[in-house]
């Protein structure tokens, strides 16, 4: 279970990094965040905010994995 969450979090962060890079590059004309910045997330003293950010990355990774699995069948 632990390894699965790391793999799904990596996939989720990768997808989030790509989409944020596209948005910042094309729409906002701003600086693109590094992968490490997206992995660590926004700084917050609240543990609930940090946990929800990590959980959202894991959920994004699960959804992308399921979509790829569904399309490959």
C-alpha cells in the first residue's frame, strides 16, 4: 500500500506539473515551477492543508492510472 501511494503520488505530481507548466507558459506567461516545488506543495503550517494536497496528488494519479488502464483494454 505504501509503494502504491508513492507511485500514484508521483504520477499525480507529474500530471499536475505538466498542466501547471502549460498554464504558466501559455496563459500567464509566468515562471514555470520546478518538479520539486510541485512535489513539496505550497508552504503551510496547517497539517490538514498539507495532507489534502498530498491526497489530491494521489487521487489524480489513481484517476490517470485508471483512465490509461481503461483505454488500453
